C-alpha cells in the first residue's frame, strides 16, 4: 500500500539529499577523469607508440574510474528503487537503500546505495517481515526485517512509494479462501507499453525469480518457465548476479549465451551492458557450430525446416524429414557416434612399429598401451599428439641406440678384417670403405629415422571429421557392426539419402551439426576458444538432446542455466519434451530444477484464453497463473477477404494508439503466409508494415508482420493472429503449440482473425 504523507515527506527529503550527493560525486569524478586524460595524452606523446608501463597503468585506471562515472551518471535520475530496514542480531536497526548500482562515499566508506546483487539485498526480494536471515560470504546473518519499501521514481522525482509484506500477486482460484494481495508497484510497471528491447526490471524481481537468480553457480540449473514468466530476464539477471558474486573468478569472456535466433540476440542486446554484463559472447547454436566446423556452405536452419513443414512443402516426405530430425537429435544417435568412435579407435590401433630400416624405434605394443590405458580419457587426436610429444623427448636416445648397433656391426666387420687379412694397402683401403659405409649409414639412420617418425604420426593423426561422419553414414561395415543393432535398414537408408542430397547441394543440415561437432570434440578435443566457464541456454526446449550434449561438452563442470517452456516446444519432432530426459542422460552432475508458473506479461483475460489451448496439449504442465491485471478478452473476427482484413486491422491500430500503446504484431503461421499478408497490407492498409524475415537482426518498427515461430521470447502491446481457420490450425500437437506461442505474445490487446471455417482449437477455447 502507498505510504502516508509524513513518510513520503521524509523519503522525498532523502531522495533530494541523495541526488545532491550523486551530483557532487559526478563533479569530482569528471574532474579526476579530465586530469587523467591530460596525463594519458602527455604520456602517449612521450611513448611515441612504444610500450610505457606508466601509460598502461594510467589507461587501466581511467577505464575503471570512467566506468564508475557512467554508473553514477545513470543513477542521477533514479539512484535507488527500494529500501529495507533490518536489525542484525544484537545490533541496532539499519536502513539500506537498494539500487541498480552500489553507490558509496569513497571518503568515509559509507554505502549510500546497496547493489541489488549484494547479499543483504536478498532481503528486499525474498525477505519476510519479522525474524529472517540472509547468506553472506562469511555465513548466515540472522536478524529482523521491519520494513520493505518500493519507490516509483521518475526523472529524480518520487512519484509514489509502497510498503509491502509478502507479495501475493497470483490470481487465486475460486477454491482458495481470502482475497489476493496485489503488488501495486508491480502493476504500475506491468501496465507500461513495451518497446522492441528487453526491459530492465531489477526493481520488480519477484521472490520465486530471485531464488533462481541467487542459486549456486557450480551446477546445471534448469527451469521450466511459463510464457511471460520472465524466464529470459531471470536467466540474464542470474548471469549478472554470478559475475558480481564471483568477480575475478568469472568474467564476461568466460560466458556464452545461446539464443534461438539473431532477432532474439538483438532483442536482449541492450540489457546486457545495462546489467554490467560485458564481453559476453552471444550466438545461436547454428552460428556456434558453423564457427567450430569452419562451415562455408549454406546451413539448412531448423527455422527454415520448420517453415517448410508448416507450409507442407514436399508433403509426402514430411514424415521422413521429421523422423530423420528426431533420430539425429536423439541420445540414441549420440550413442551410435560413441560406438563409432570406439570402432575408429580400434582400427586406429591396427598399427606397425615405428622403424628405421629394420631397427625398431618404438614398439607398437608401447604405442597401444599409451593410447588405450595411460591416455584413455583424452580425445583420439590429442592422444596421438601427446604420444608424439612424449616420443619426441626419447627419439634422440632411440636413434643413438640404433647408431650404436650400426657402429657395433661395422666395428665387427673391421675387427674380422684385421684378423683375417694382413696389413697392407688393400686392407687399409677396405677399412676406409667400411668406415665410409658406416658414416653414410649413420647419416641415413639419423635423417630417415626422423622422416619415418614424422610420416608415421602425420598419417596417423590427420583425420577429417566430415569425412569420418560421411563414412559413419555410408560404410556398410559400420552399419553391420554398429547401426543394425539399433535401427532398421530402411530407416537408415532414408536418413543417409537425405544427408547425401544435402552434400550434393552443398548444404549442411542443422540436424547434422550436433553429430559433426560431437565427433570433432571426441577426435580432436574442444577448441580452447569454445570452452566456457558458464553457459546460458534460452528456449532450451527447442534444442535436441544431442545438441544439449554438445553444449555440455563446451561447458566447464556443466555450469549452466537452461531455460525453456515445454508448452512452447514448436520443434517437438526433434526438441525436448521432458526435462528429466536431459537431466538423466546428459547432466549427471549436480542438477537443480525450478518452475515458474506465474506470468507477468499478459492480462488475466488473454492468459485464460491461452491456458485453454495449453490444456489441449499432451503434457502435464499446470495452467499459467496470470497477474491480477485485467483488460479486454481476446476478440475473434471473421473476415471475408484481405481488403476486409486490412480495414479491420487499421481500426485496431487506431484503437491501440488511442490507448497510448505502440507495438503491434500481425502473426502469420509461416513465412510464405507472412509475405502474402505483407502484399495485402501494402495494397489495402493505411499504415506501413515491416515484414520480419528469418535472417533479420533488428526489430525497429512498431507495426510488423512476423511468422509464429519467430515470436518466441518476444512481446507486443497488441497481437493480431491471422487466419485461425480449420485449414491453418488443425488439431495436431504442433499446431496447438504454435498457436499457444502466438496467443501468449500480447501484453494488453489480442485479436484473432479467421476466414471460412474457424479452427476447432479456437472454437473450443471461445466457449
């Protein structure tokens, strides 16, 4: 509830004093920056391009102080968003103001504002009034929380303040007793219009989200997050928290974010530096694999494949295409690759001794022992490389021993000659010939031994991963010894036929990327620049089990945050349908699972409609709980032709704008349909519409046309779902998921259009 006028006056005075102090700090910092700039400029001129230790130190210092200045400048309009009053056991009560950044007085060490990631700030998000505790680096701190206050500050002015107990913003069912408490502060923030970037919501992090954010690092953390539950935001805030807590041990360059597409990467791009997340690498899975494998050809992306499936292109082969995708993404396929690697390694050990002439330098039994026992846990090529390095330390000694044997043989010939032939010109000539032969033999041994050694390892180590994969697919012996036990010949032939066709067209199927990378890792090892201390994987339900196994390979100690929603698994023919599968088969180390069922995006009415579609899906997920924010029910319109659709759409645009909102998305089922919509609207609509394509990086326009499968993770003030008729949206599981994704994008308004006979899914939900 809002605080009384007396408290408001005190808080306004405190804000005024804090802002005054911030301005004073900014002034001092700018002066220090200017002084440093003058010194650095002078040192650069003196250095004349050469290394200067003092210059290096000053530049690093400037980087630190300037970054600090930027934080203070960003805080000048809103230095904090919350306050807690906490009395540590046997101590006096203290007041702490919580902000996006920690702000402190360097002169006296006084902390004016506590960073939201600091241990004590946990009380603001998860603390319960009364006796409570928080975890600090030195242990648990017990005490009493007497106040939790939230501030609505705009442009340096305190607009409102709310005192909260335990926030219960869940829409309760009729079976529950009592009325739900409403977090007024959160409602105000949720009512705001959306733009085309992910918002900073540090002030409104909820308790269940905070528990995920502050969980320990060294484990695989997975959470099932309902549409609109803020799962992407939570994953990024968790990353910001970990970088803060483990500063010095975990840096931005140690982290990789895997996102579903380039559009999504751009969508989250602004919030990363805003959260202090610098130097973090961001890639799609396909983009990462392309770099690892140095792919120069075209990749048949999973998005394009899904679009082809949705458009029913090559309808007769859709079943084979989806089956092949399912097989290639399965744990079974990884196991087949593992067996194939064992098969390769056994063939690898069908080797000879390393010899020069008839002298053995290194016995094959020693090579096999090193390969199979001493270095059994290393990738195949690394074993060979290390064996080579180990032998290089010994080869001079081995050559010396061979030369000693050669010397012994020639010494024996000379000794026998001396015993059997009298001294004279002929004997001396023969002895000289023997010495010449010996010397030539020694030179030959020394050069040939090195050559044989290098040739041996060159032929043994050189392996082309793509060629190995081709052999895996096509060699009859491989099928008979490995594949036949697990898959039928017909099934395998279909898979091989599809892969060969792609090779002929210089196309790499995205479904082959996991196998190619995994094979490369097991044969060559993971390249150092692709090994990360921490991974964040978003929309994880759309990755196959095998792809998740590949991501496990590049992650140190399986330290990852895995985020997804099974209900939005539009790649269900290849993706993850049960989180337990990857927990059991891939992440066998410490794993923790969370669930977020509260949605903060859509109104109650929009979410209730979407929940009806969710309940039609074949999963055990609970209905999504919306926040207590009401609006209009989703409206269903029939249209007779595309001129009619365009006219009705223009009226919707006008209504959206009259309500102070801006972003509107017309959601088509697939890319072909979206192109047609663009043409209709170009002809009949009074407004300009941007068509979003798969390779687009940026969402800039407020009015857009976008395929259903590209909307995941995105949100709009208003969504318009095009032509939900019986033909477009059947009762297949894929269509239910596609439609659920489309229905959960809108914050405030939602419109559903159909032409002809309405989809049975929509009809059943509208009852």
